[in-house]
């Protein structure tokens, strides 16, 4: 047990960032850091990480179901067709983060996703190619050791932007890579370290 991975009442040590909020603990245990290879799910997560910019992740997590409803399951084919009426509808939805720039960015990113698919590029294969197809496992023991971005997240961010994706700066991309398991940043001592 360490300060970075304290023991919870159920006997499991978890990354300290999840605290004791049941929703956050469940997210830590079932989602965060698990390798995600479904292209649609990866698009959804990238968009939600973009919506997080300037906010705490728990804010987005609490609104995730509302986001999924508002964005019609984050199907890129559907979101790419959103027009001004859809943007207005989303701006009026109190269940989500109502930012015109982020909403329009989600649409633009859906179109970039489809452009890749139309060129024969699988979004999941593309992303996982940046880490050689397997998670990078970091040996962090203390909170201060974890970077907010890396040269790898900077390279992926730059390439995503070149392809037309938005709200994907290097810090957002690093958080995304952690969340989808491209990088295993569970602290040493956490019961989920190494894909448990």
C-alpha cells in the first residue's frame, strides 16, 4: 500500500485519484486503463476527453450517459451528419457540457474518423500503432512521477490534428491514452496494475 494507491474498505488498493466516490471507483475498476480496441468506443472516448478540457473528469463521467444519448451512441456516421439544428439541440441539452466549439469539434472529428475509414485506415489500428500494439506499462509509485504529456502524446496529438481531429492537444491525448489502456499508468500497488 502507498499514498498513491491506498487500500479501500473492500481490501483493494486503488489509484488515489479515484477517491471513494462509487462512480469513480467503478470507472477505475472497470474502464480506466483497460485496453480498448473498438474503433467507435475509441472515438467516443477521444471526444469525451475533449469535452473534459478545463473540467474534472468526474464531471464528464457523471454526464456520460446523457452524452451518449445526445450524441446518438457516438456513431461516427451519425455524428458526422449533424448540422446546425443538431448543434442547437445539443446547446440546449442541460445533461451535457454545452460548448459550441466542443460540439462542433465532435462533428469535425467524426468526419475525420470517416475520412480515415474511407481510405482503408482502421482507427483502432492507427491509434494502437503508436504504442506498437501493446500497452506501455509505467512503473509509477508516486503522483508526482506521472507526466501530463509525453513526446509520444505530442506526436499522436500532432498527427490527429493533421487528420482533422479537434480538442486533441498533447495533454488531452495523454489522458486519453491512459484511459483506453494504451498506457498503463495505474500506480504500483494498485490491484489493476498490469491489466488485473
